[in-house]
C-alpha cells in the first residue's frame, strides 16, 4: 500500500501575516482498510486460506502508519505554535526601541515601538499609533541615532 503526502507551508516574509498550512494524505482510511480485509477473508479460497500472520502484519503496519500520521499532525501543530511564540517574543522585545520600517507603499519610516498586537495569530507592532507588520521592520536603531542620516 502506498501513501502519498504533501505539506505546503508558505510565509510571506515581507508582511508575515499570510500563512497557510496544508496537509493532505491521499490514502485509504482505517475503515477502507478493514473493509478490504473483510472482503479478502470472505472471498478467499477455503482450500488454501490466507495465513493469519499476514493479516496481523498488515494490521500492525496500518496501525503504525496511522500513529505516524497522528505524530506528524502533532509536530506540525507544535511547529506552528513555536513559530508564533518566537515571533511574539521578538515583537515584545522591540517595545521601546527605535525602528526603521518600510511601509507597504515603499516609504521608509522611523519611530518608536510602543506596543504589540496580534492579527491572524501573528504580531504587529504599533509605531506612532499605527499598526505595522512585524516583518516590515528593517532595522533597529541605537538610542541617540540621528534618523535624518
């Protein structure tokens, strides 16, 4: 039995607000597998029955595959949670810092980060009363830096 899986993870680095996780498994489910097993038993040749060890091995393989898929789902969830936690930690560390931001219209802005807010599970920083994606910050400036240069 072959199992094909694909995982697509896209993050827009410039805005860090678009994120998409897809997990598709194109395979037979547990019920389909058991139905095939029952059908195979029902239509086997009574003069040469299939060895029960083969069935046990198939069930063990299916159980193992199912557990690996469950583990994969859990790992994907943990990875996404870790990414969000890291972004939150980095964004909150920016509070009080002078930053340079390239806005969506390509304008370079300077200001102090005064807060952090979440939008779609990802942090946005508040600079001069306006929300900007955390990914729009291009530099962190030292205190006393002349922003005109």
